């Protein structure tokens, strides 16, 4: 097994299945703007690059209603954050396994959603640092947030692992020179993930326990 000293997770599609609540807020917004709802699978392909990108795609690229759409979406989503959202299987036991080392979350959604979501699902305490879209760093796939965490905890890239369900996670990790691992149960297909070139691909989060061990500090 490979020893790691820093474990970084994506949020949506990796730790928490938020797709139905995101889609509900998207379709509420579209309804308020007089537009037709989108299918769950369509929304699945639109998420991952932040709220503005999500709403721009949902509007078919029509930027003139973007600010209205983002405002409506945010208000609705704040009030309906954990209606159907839930932890994926084996999340809590995996976090317990690695709690001796620093763990962190990097999300392309803003902290107004990230922290309450982690709090309400009872896993916020596992993470020593959380970086959201409004942290002041470029969004993934830029490597800045990964580099910020390595500097914060003094862990070299060869002992840093990023785990996510999207190609943006792989690209951010590769750009930062860290170990990359994709999960296939999230919002992207396995073939799409493999094309991005992660070092590891797993089907359940608990597989991390067979591949990696917490480094002694």
C-alpha cells in the first residue's frame, strides 16, 4: 500500500450525492424564468464547474438571464439543500480510516452551500480545511487549491492524494503533480474519467483503504 499524508476530496458526486437537489433547484429556476425543465441526466452533465457555469448551460448559453438565474437558484438551493442529498456508501468509515492525517475538501461550489451541507450530514469535523469557489483561488481544474493545501499542511505532492468523480479533479491533481483517484459512482462515466488519466479508479470509496495507508507524522 502507498503511504499518504494528505487526502483531498471533491464534494458533489464524491462524498455526497447531491444531484437530485441540484436538479430540483435548476428546474425551479428555469420554471421561474418561463423555461422547460431539464432531465436529471442532463443536469448531471452540466454540474462540476460552479453555479454560473451550471446555470449558463441550463439556459442554453443565453447570458442575458444569467444573473437572475443564479440569484433564483441560490435562494432556492439554500432553502432546499438537503432534501434528497445523502452520503454515498462507505464515506464515514473511510473518513474514520484516514482521520489521523489531514483531510480537506475542494469544491467548485461556494461555501454558503459547502459548509452547511457537510454540517447537516455530520462529516464537517473530519476536514481540517475546506476550499470553496469563493475562497479566492481559481476553480478546479486549476491546481492552485491543491497547492494551497500542500503548503498549509507541509505535505509533499508524492504523499498527496486527490479523490473525485470529475475530470476537473483529475486535471487539477495532475497539474499539481499529486496522486489522482477517480470514483465511478458519481456524476461522470468511467470511460470519461479514464480518458482524463487518473492513476487509480475505484468503484467504492472504501477501496481507498486497500490502496493507501495514513503516513505517520
